[in-house]
C-alpha cells in the first residue's frame, strides 16, 4: 500500500476564453486567488452563478487558466439541487453531457454541454507512476480508514506533469469523513 494525499474538489468550473469574455467582458483575464496543487492551475478571484430554470447555485469558483471548452464540475448533490441529470465522466469528456446557464457580472452564457460529476482520479507524475508501476487510465483502489472507513473503487490514474494527489468530490469525502489533505491508502 502507498499513501497519497486526498484533495476535496468542491464545485467549480473551468472556462473557455470565449465564455470568460461573455461573462466578464472583452479582454478579461483571470486573476489568481491562490495556487492549487496541480502545476499551473489556480483558484481565480471570481465566481459565477449556475442556473437551470428557477434553480440556482451561487458563487461557483472559476479555476484557471482558461481551457478550450467550458467544463462545470459538480457533486451529485449539486446536480440534484439544480435538477440536472448527473453524468459521471473523466475530465474533458463532455460529449452528451447536460448544459447549463452561467451568469457573470457582464452577461450570461448557455452552454449546450459540459456539466459533469468528475470521476474520482489520481493525478501522478510520470516519474512516480513509473516507480509505482502505474499506467495512464489504469483503475486502482483507494482506502480511507477511520470511523467512516470507505473503499473507493474505480479510481482513474492520470499520468503527466502532476503532483501526486487523489481527487474526490465533496460527497465522496463527506461519506468517508475526510478533510482536504487527509492521507489515504492506495491499493496497488
């Protein structure tokens, strides 16, 4: 067993440059509130509202830098609150996913797709993956010990220029009684 740091991923969105400018104005550039664990990524200073009919989730953090496509990452309870059929996906796999309206201070945009519940995943550096004999897209198990012990099956390995962290959403972390930066066992 290897130990890894678990990070709890609260609802957030990655945004395309085109959508960013519709929400915040032409030429707007995301400003960093704080760095997050993966190289080059950051929590920005801005938030948006997500709207589905009359249901709204306010102050959803925008994560930078901009991406090719807008992607909204929610937990199962967020989908229920918005009345959206949940779709579990690996980040970037947005085909046939629900859409939503995003409201910013300068306008709103209705994205045709992009709302996902991200599959639990392990970010790992190429060097660390080689040492642990892990391959990209491999599935592993993680075990959270304690009073609310939980086994997380189907953890997708993502090999690249990463810091080694397992990402769980808020529902998963709450079920296991985990706090961000808790250590959990990786069964490899």
